[in-house]
């Protein structure tokens, strides 16, 4: 049986980046991934004609550091597309553009004084220098005094409820603070925003990273499910998988905490396993529509009308060109929900029927024959829920086993999950493992 220097569970960007860095340093690595393609939540699928696309929408910001660094290292910097974003809001039965400060001044759904308060919010947010000072507050408790109850009710509350569903009042203020700080830092001098995308999609980048790992002597096992661990003497002795045991000197775990907890169930460390299960998650259902007509000229439309079941409508081809999708138009509809919500059990056809009347309310001209193809994707653990005082209970990277470590998207707090941070964590994990191996 082959013994690897490092066995990595999870072929998302954290696991793949760690494998790449370790293999570059001459270490023998093996990545175990249950899906048929690498990339994790940035994984892709193909439409009937072979056009490839992410299952869940992706972009990165113009001030993100780690994605462009990796792209350059792989010799693919010419495949980065940078474009101005066009954002808007659907509220009170109509569309509002909200890409620039001038758009904000025209947002007459708010009285002028509230528009000014909303515009000044980014400046107020920047005054928070230590996020720990607001970690004990919910988003509402922190934000309402800053922007006023009316701004909160019309602008922020619908988005927070759509994003966090049953946990809307439980999420701490740090999550929202970090979002506002990040978005404020991506604006240019005129208040506009640029976003970046990888030509051909993030799945193509994951494929390139996988090839780089394999060319350096590493192994990436797709369609291979991790089912548990064998332990002895305070160490992990093997990872049990659908392809048999995989043995290494070190083990890195990158999936969500509930998945890791299942791997270690019965390992004799119940309190630690329970600490993994303490972190709550929401699932995501993403409806991907391929259309013969465009819905609007906006890339990202936040939906603030009551009763609308989606956090937003993302028309991908108002960012990446329709020419890259055989002249068709792509839209993502994202919904966060608990996996025990009855909607989670809908068939794909039921979910489309559920979504369509809401889409038609936003876009009255839309007809069902606009839809050429559609897919519904589900991620059980899409969004970690950072409750009050999250830093005090989120598990550390260390495990009770001296040769096991955990690097997941639930641990990058106060940042929120994203490909940029996944790549950063992969590099950090590799540095830590190299020190231990040396």
C-alpha cells in the first residue's frame, strides 16, 4: 500500500491549493474527493451541448490577492476578465439601479435623509477597528442605530432574512461589518465597482490546478468518498474510503464541520466531535437557467420585496459575455434554507414551477418558453452560521490527533467563505504541514 506524506480530504480550492504547494515542495500527496469533478462549491456541470458552467455563481473582487496570484503561478493570467459590475434592487414592484452613489441618490423609495444615512454607512462601518467589540451583537442590534429603522427595514432586513433564513436574528454583526468593509474597499474613485472572472469558469481553474498537482507527482482521486478514519495511539493511521484505505503521515480535512464530525464519530473524542457539530450551516438551492432572452441589463439584483424566496437574481451573462455560452443567457437564482425545509425536497421540476411565478413578477415579459435548459443544484453545507461570540466556540485547526488538521471555510472568520480565502487557507495549511513533516 502506498504511504503518502499528506492525505487531503476534499478537492475544493483549499485542498487542491494545499496539494499543489506540498507537491511543489517535493511531498507525496493524495487528494480524496467524492464528486466527479474538482472545485467543491466552484465545481461545474455541462449543458446538453457541452457548454460548461459553475453550479453556483462565482466571481472575485478587484482587491482579492490569492486568486490572481495562483492564476499567475499557473501561467494563466491572460484568462482573467475584469469588468464593471452592474447591481440593482427589486423593491416595491420595480427595479432600482444601485451601482454608483448617483444611483443611491435616485433611490426615492427612501426619503432623502435616509438615502444620506445609507450613503454614510460605509464611513461609519470603517470606524470599527476591532471586530470583537461588536461580536456580541446581532446584525439588527448593531445596524439599526447606525442607519435607522427605516433603512434597515427596507434595504437590509429582507436581504439578511433571505441570506440566513431561520438564523437571521442569530448571526452576529461581524459578518455584516466585514461585507460592508470589503465592498467599500472595491470601489473606484467614482464609486463604481469592478469584479473579475476566470475565462471558462472557475471549474477550468480547478482542472488546471488538478493537472498541476498530478504533473508534480500528486494524486487526485475523484468519485471517491471518505467514510471514516482509523486511529491508534493518538494518531490517524488510515483514511477509510470507497476505494479502500488511504494511508499517510499527515491528514488534512477541508470539508464542512458536519462532514468531518461523521468521519471521526466513534473515535473516542466525543466532546471534540460535538464542538464540530456546534457550528450550524444553511443549505443552498441554486436554480441555473439557460435562456434565449435576457432578463435585464443588471448583473446582480438584490430582491427586497416581501415574499420573494430568493436572495437575488444573478444574470451571469451581464458579466461574462453571452458569446461564451453560444449566444444564450445565463441566470442563477440563489436560495439559502435549512435542509429540513419542505422546499429542499422539491423535485427539480417542482422547484422550477415554484420559482417561475416570482421571476415573472420581477420580469413581467418573461415566458416559460424563454427557458432552453435548467438545472437545480443543492449544497447541504453552503453557509456557516456565525452566531454571537462565534470566535469563542469555532473549532481550531488542530485536532485531538497529532497528525490531523482541519482547514475549512467556517474557520476564516471574520471573513466569509470565498474562493480567494480558500486558496489562502490552502497555502497556510501547506506551510503548516511542511513544518510538521520537516
